[in-house]
């Protein structure tokens, strides 16, 4: 039993460390731009997109990839749903509180999207399609904080899909992730509610 617990702690730690790789910072190497001090100051896809589309794509691939690969590698035959979610939370926490960035980081949307894809690819595809629609509509209609609206709408829909098709345990974990991501976006919502 202690060996199993030790292996679990090790896998959670490795997931956290994998999640902590700051791909937004890495993608901007050689530009002279410190993404943590430019634009919105957030080391994530949306902020990198302000400066370079292809570097933003690299950031998105890296951030989503670290939500997929470590969780997939950590899961073992017979692991319950809860372990998959725990690995996912570890990766997202690593992204949001990276030790390489003095325990600061991004907001966790792309990385949590990767977690969503590896745990429930079919329902994740439905939810992520909604994100694309909301994001495109928001850009066309000039919505403020379209990215934040789309991101949290995606997780809210995914939570409902979990409740309908996966069960209460998955929907509970998805709801916790949604609330955490909403908290990470509190400044975005303050901006949204502020007078134009």
C-alpha cells in the first residue's frame, strides 16, 4: 500500500512539473519580449496572439499537449475516474502556479482543454466546438472578454455533459474545474462588468 501511495504522489508531482513548463515564455524566446510584462501580462495563448500568430499556435499546442500527454502517461489500467481528474488538476495547477515563474502562470484554459480531451474526447469535442463558435462570434461582434466567455461556457457545457452522460462524480470534478477557472478569470469578469 505505501508503494502504491508513493507511486501516486510521484505521478502527481510529475504531472505538476509537466504542467509548469511555461510554453508562452518559451515560444517568445528570441523576440526580446517578456510575455509576462507585455500586453495583458498573462503567459498564455491569448496574450502571445497579440504579438505573433505562429508563436501563439506553438503556445496553444504546448499548453494543450501538457494537459494531454502527462495525464495519459500517468493513467494505469484499472485507475478510476478520480485518478484521471487528480492528474488533470495537478497539470492545471502546475500551469497556473509554475515554480519557474515564481509560482505565477497562465489561466489554465488550454491546459484544462487538453485534460478534457484525454479524459472524455467525445464530449470534449462537443464542448470545444462551442468554444470555437463563441470565440469567432465574439471576435466578429467585438465582445469584450470573448475568450473568457467562451472558455467558461465551454467548461459549463462540459460539466452538464458529464452530468448527463458520465455521472455525478465526473460532473462534480468538472464543476470544481469550472469554478477554479472562473476564479482565475476574475479580472476578466471585472473588466466585462466595468462601464465601456
